[in-house]
């Protein structure tokens, strides 16, 4: 059966107490690091030093989401800093196949990201090479946004396309994930869930990670996938 993975986004953490907040999500499956360059997105966030700090403070694998205009020029900074997974936006990568191959050659897992307006079909020819597809359920740039309802149908289309081409990447969703919708998101096709405000805004982030995972896993079990 597919396994639900929870990836808290440190974009919603308290940067003045980052080590404390990372300790509070030590039960997470991944730590999601949103890298924004102020060009591809309106916001500006983390350099490779943040990845180095997270790597030093936490044992959870780092899922680094590159929201940048020049991924080929910058991904090595984050790989050198200790990223375990790099996802790059299809909208920003001129030669996506080459970029994905480079990340894998460096020993990390590689994924592609789809913005809300980007159709799943653009990934058809590269799906077998991907470890993960990240579907944005908000427009990238800021945490705390409302989940876009059209994401449910998009996840179903992506899942069907993966099955049609015989590919089995993880399907991750980022934006507006909470206990209120995570089961429905899982039922639609996702198995990796980025949650920022829902986790770090909870009175007990550790317990919230466990609660989100349980809700998602129950939906995955009902879905009946054989992917692990």
C-alpha cells in the first residue's frame, strides 16, 4: 500500500527558534524547504546556508523546493549543502530532463513542480525519470494561502497519466493542506503532503504531524494503491 509522508514547511517556522521547531517535527517524514529568489516568486527566502543549518539540526531528510528562475545555476549550491531531494519548476527549467539527470547524478532524488495553471501533460515524457511530482495547490510565493479546489481534479489526472505511462513517482501537494482537507487530497492522488501553518501553528506540532499522517494514511488505504 502507498505510505503517507508528511513534510512540514519551515516557511512557517519561527526562525528565531529554528532548532527548537525542527525538534518539534522530528517525527516528520521530510522537511520542506521553500527556496524563493524574489524573481520567479515575489518573495525571497532561503539560501543554501539554511539547508546546511537544517541538516545540522535535524535527521529528517530535506525536501528542497526550488522556486527560482535559474535552477541550473543554483541547484548545486543546495546539493552541496545537503539536500536529499530537489524539486524544480517545469516553468523555470529550459532543459528539464538534463536538470533531473544532473540532480540524480549528484546522488539526490529529483522531482518536477507544476504551478496551478500548468497542465500535467507537460510531464508525460519525463514521468518515468522522476522520483516525485510536486503539485502546487496555491500560487507559489507565500505561506498561509487558501487551497485551490481545482487541484483535486488535477491530482486525479496526474495519477491517471502516471498509470498510463507506467511511472510511479511520489505525488506531493504544497499549499493550504490541513486536517480539514488532507484526506480528500490523498483520495484524489497525493501521498506526500506539505503542511506549514497547519503544523507550526498547532499547539503541539508533533501531535499534528501524527494526526495529519493518520488522516492521510486512512484515505490512502481506502484508495487501495499498491505504490509504497
